[in-house]
C-alpha cells in the first residue's frame, strides 16, 4: 500500500492518495448516472444494456485521470473532491477522449524533441555533445514512460539510444574530454534508469563498457566501468 501511495503522490498535483476512495466513489456514481443524464438529450439514442455496467468503471477511470493526472488545482477538501469526481464521472466520454488526445499530443512532441536531440548529439564538438546530453536528461525525467503511449515509448527509446551512441563516439583528444564524456554518460544513464527508461539505461551501460575498453587512463577507465556496473544492477 505504501508503494501505491507513493505512486499516486508522485503524479498527483492536488488530491492526496488517501482521498482515492472519495475519487472512486464520485466517479462510480457519476458513471452510473451518465446514461440517465445522456437521455436528457432528446436527440440521443438509448444506451445499450451493456453500458449500465461499463459506465461505472469508465466513470471511475475518468475521475482518477482527472484528479491524479490532469488536475492543476489543489483538491484536498473531501466534499469538493467528491463532487468534482462525480462531475468527471458524468462527463466520462469527453474526459477520456480528451485525456487520450493529450497523451497522443505529448507523445508526438516528445518524439520530435528526442529526434532533434539525437541530431545534435551527432556533432563532433564536445560542447554540442554536452548540451545534447543535458537536453536528453531533461526530456527523459520530465516525460516518464507512463505519460507516453506504448508505441511512442518504443520510438523514443530507439532515438534516445541513438543519441547515447553518438555521445559515446564524440572525439575526445584529451583525458579531460574523455572524463567529461564518461561523466555525461553516467549521469544520463542514472536519469534514464530512475525515470523508467530502462532500454536507454541499458544502452548507456553498454556504451560505457565499450568506451572503457578504449581508455588508457586507469582512473577514467575505472569510472566508466563503475558507471556501467551501477546501471546494470537490479533495483533494490
């Protein structure tokens, strides 16, 4: 239960996890009443019988998405929260369609930004490489996999891995530049792993392992090896 509370606490901008029963109750009630409200529109057709057991579930889903994902305001008053969830349940068709569209738009935006970063990472200059690594870290931490559509996750992981490869291949004519490239990869891999982008973290570990084989300086070589090892360690 503590893990569940932590999850909801991390994505919620308003209501606290212990209000989840209130949100669920309001959404369920709104979903139950939605077919009745829909019939108030004389142009609407009578809902099918199946709708009367599906709508409570859809109502709860709409309420949970609205409160814990989409809501920008503080919703920490139980009564106010109950009626907000009820409203979301009553309007679940538009709420769910809006949420799906929002995820789709976010996915497209992140894919475009990831492609631009991968292009920047392909530069031979260390300054451009560092900026690309910083932008990629920011992109991954601000857009965890759960906020992206499943198909979009695969594209973003693939593009991010291309960027990692390009960063690792940045020409480093001095030990100082080698150390900088290794440090950037280590930090990028740590961010990717903590944000849930596991394939990117694994690709970064592999890049560090390959890079360590080309480094003569023992200190930098050991740093790259330790970074790769940490990224491949299972979560505690």
